[in-house]
C-alpha cells in the first residue's frame, strides 16, 4: 500500500524522465547478409595427380635480399676460397674461428651497389659440410632474414652453453705445464681466450690468472722485469711486460735441440753454441742422406738355388735316384762305412762307441 508521499514522488519522477525515441522501420532498405555463402569448386584431379609429391616447400632457410646491381656475379675463385676451409660441425671445431675466417675471405672482394651482408648470406652455405650443412637444410624455410640472425643461430647450434662452461673452467684452472716455456704457456692461454670470446673475464682477471699459473722461475722473471712485484703494476703495464717477455721464445732453460730452424729464435744462445749446433745438425742431415742413398743403390743379393748332389757317387741327382744304390748295394755301402768308422774310433781309444745295428739303417 503506497502512502501519499510515495505517490507524489513517483509522479514527480515520471514527469522528469525524457520521452523515449523510437526509430521508424524502413521497409524499403535491404537487409545486408554479413556472411555470404562460400562456393566451393569441385576438385577434378585424378587419383594419380592427388598422390603426386608436392612441389612446394623447397625454399631455403636463408632469405637473400634482392640484388638490383647490373652484371652481378660471384667469381669462381671466391667460391673456391670459401670451400677450402669448410666447417663440418665436429666437437673440436671452433665456430667463432670459422666466422672470423669467413668474414676475412668475403671482405677481400667488394661489389658496387651490393651490400656485403647479401654476399655473405649467399656464400655462407658453401662454407658448410657434413653435420653443419644438414643443420642448415633442416632450418625452417625463410627463417633467416639477416646476417646477424645467421651468425646467432650458427653459434648457438655449434657452441652450446655447456661448451662455454667447459672453456671458462679451463681458463680459470689454467696451469703452466712442466715442459712448457713462457711463450708456449702464454700462447696456449690466448688460444683458450680466443676459443671463447664471450668468456666475460676482465683484463685484470686474465692477467692475475696467468701470473698465478706460472712456475716460480717465470714469476721471478716477471717480477724482475717489473722492477719489483709484478702485481704492483697497472694492468696495461703488466700486459706490456708479458708481451715483451713472450717474444723471447727460449725463456726457460731447455735442452739444446739438434736442429735450429729458421723459424726458431736463437735469443739467449751464444753465437758459438748456435754455430756448433747448426754444424752438428747439417752433419746429421748429410749422414742420413748418405745412408739413404746407399740403401737405394744396393741391390738385394741373389738367392742361389740349391743344387742336388748325390752323397754316394757325387752325381747331380738325389741319392735315392742313384744307379749305384740298386738292390742292396746302397745298404752295403752304408754298412761298410759304419764298420770303418767303428774301427777308427776303437783304434783312437773310444771304447764307448757302439756301432749301430744294420737293421736300423
């Protein structure tokens, strides 16, 4: 039941509400259909045509940008240089070294109005073989658009994080070997750094690791070159001292080798010792040459054939075929020989000799 005040408020709200507007319906305007029916064409191919292998999907993974330069052509010599050092994808191969070599080769030739990255994208498949080539062929079509994309995928495939971890551990645990010179140790340490360019070690960490990996003699040599404690110097000064010392190949006392090659430095060896070592090496080479020449000149001695000779008559035939041994003549001759030998031994005082029985012949 409404009170008088409620009825008065309801009438006031109805008066304040705006009138509703109803849009007139136009019968002449057509009604649009948003989804027209799809008309399918009948497939009139035969069974043989439907079972044929598709010809799509043969696009390469690398997308080479269109080259608009006139008369552009890759020279055969450039392809040969690229194929001379191919990457196979073995565990011992370094993909970073392959990229550096490839960049060096492709940078030797410039083509007018042709970006160098386009040339690299065209040539890189020719630098792969074996497992590396199979990897590139399995990449999705048109999935590599730039040179940076190609390098990133190539490095991540053949230089996984586990390999990075192993190389970082080798760098951290580096130690100079027992029979290794200072130069050899420094060269091997740099090889590890180049094999993992993303190792993340600062120059200070590298110098500290190498210094602590050396034996006491080489550490003392670095301290002497630094005029005190080697680690008290600035990193750039320490690197300069190491580079200067590494230029002396024979920085440790090692046995004098028999032959001094042209590529081996003779620093630290007196001229008399170097000359004597060279003379000894030349003399050894001359002796080796003479021995080899003599062995080649000497022909093998001919093998003389064994001629048969009869022990009975001295003829050129076997004693079995001797005509003098017909019947029991051969047995009688042997028996006579044995009897004569027994008498001779008896006369000489050899009483222990017993003549064999004739039946044993």
